[in-house]
């Protein structure tokens, strides 16, 4: 009986010293961590975004893209003898230009190119061995070209001689100057003044309103 009383007193004593936990109320023990907080801090740490590793192939591609791509050089035609820049003025019955361009000389042809704002606006090519002359993709005989663009009274070789700085109309009324030559030819069909001096070509037909002027530009 005494042993039972002693055991009961010990149980009551221990029950009084124990902390009472009331459901719904937070505990005052700072050292106690809730299961949810422990899971967030320890069991499930913050997930960081992990980028996939960069492969060697990707590094090579990125380096290639960042480098500027050099333009391929324009290959010179094997038959071209020379190419000279000019200020070109052309006035015909069909077109009128006054821009920069190039006079390209080939073994058997002459090519006159006129550019406006970097765009090719006239590409004239005439043969020195055949009877054809082309404006862009439209080709004709030299006499047909004269009739369409200049004057049907002109000889077939007039344009070729002008672009080569040679006398026209078989040297009619040719007069040599200090550094070139001049021709003045007046007929019922044309009134031509043609003059050549270093780096310059001047052809004007006041009757047919035709003008061809070339002034060589520095390279």
C-alpha cells in the first residue's frame, strides 16, 4: 500500500513538471522546429536553375557567328584588258544619264557600265569583231542601235570609235590639237562636235540632241 502511494505521487509530480501542449497554439520553446519548416530547410533545400553544359561544338559555332564574314573578291574576267572609272554623261532619244561608271575594254569588245546610287542602270556592250551591240539584255545590230538610240545617219562604227577615243567618219575635218584632236562635221543630217584630250571624250550632235561625255576619274 505504501509502495502504491509513493508511485502515485511520483507520477503526479512528473505530470506537473511536463509542458502542456494545447492543440492549435504555438509552443514557446524556441528550440522546437516544426516538421514543415524542417522539411523546407533541411529535407527540401531551395532548387536552383542548372544550365546544361556547353558542348565544344556549340562553342565553335558561337565563335564563328561572332566573327565578321568577309566578302568574296570579285573575280576579274580573263579577257578584260583594263577597266577605268569615268564620270559618264549620255543623252540619247531613249535615255539620259549623268553618273559614275566604268569603261571596260576586252580583247574583242567594249563594255560601258553606268551606276546610280550603287545600282547598275545601263550596261552597254558592243563587239569589235561582230555586228552586234547590246543594251542590258536587248541586243541589236550596230545600225539598228543607231536608228533606235542615236541617228540612222551615223556609220556603224561611230559608237565604238568614240568609246576608244578614235576619229569618227573616217577622220573627216580632223584637226589636231596640243594634246588630242577635234572634229566639226556639219551636214543636213547631223551637226557634230567631237573632241578628244587626255582623260576626256566629248561628242555632241546639236541637230539630233545626242551627247556622249566621258571624264576619267582617279582610281
